[in-house]
């Protein structure tokens, strides 16, 4: 079973950038599709971006061309680089690990991203 620890959230100005990271431990990273989800107050959790072990990526329409997901398999870490941030990007960002063997999903504790002037 994998454990996930996020870091790197915080406050950014509109138009600014932030990178959040998620370190995985406890299982082989190569079996997991990694993803970032977010949840804003009063809204449902939504998928932001995901990346397969082979580095194929997918993005929500709202973040395409602004956000970039990447993974370092040697460090068992996934990153989300967020550019051109807007207040609508304000949310708690959660790291997700989808086990391709068991189809189980695991979640990190979340990291707050706030975009405000």
C-alpha cells in the first residue's frame, strides 16, 4: 500500500506560478497512475491532471496549456507545475495514486493553494 505526502502549496498572485510535489512510499511507484485532483469550497473534487508510469498525460480542459504534470520514477515523486494562476485555481490539491493491479485509489492529505492579490 502506497503512502503519499504532498508539499509546496501556498499563496500565489494572479498570473503567478507554483509547483506542488507528492512523494510516494511503501510500494513500487511503477505500478501507479499518478494524478492531481482539487476541491474548492462547496464544489466536488475534480481531476486536474494525471500521468501514467510511461509518462502519458491527461489534463482537465480548465488547466490545459497552464499546468504541467511530471513524475520522477527514481524519486517516486510526482509534480504539478502551475502557471498563469487565477483565483479560480484556489483549492485544496490532492495527490492520487491509482494502483493498476488492484484498481485501488490512494490519497494524500491535501495541500492548500490560494491565488489572491
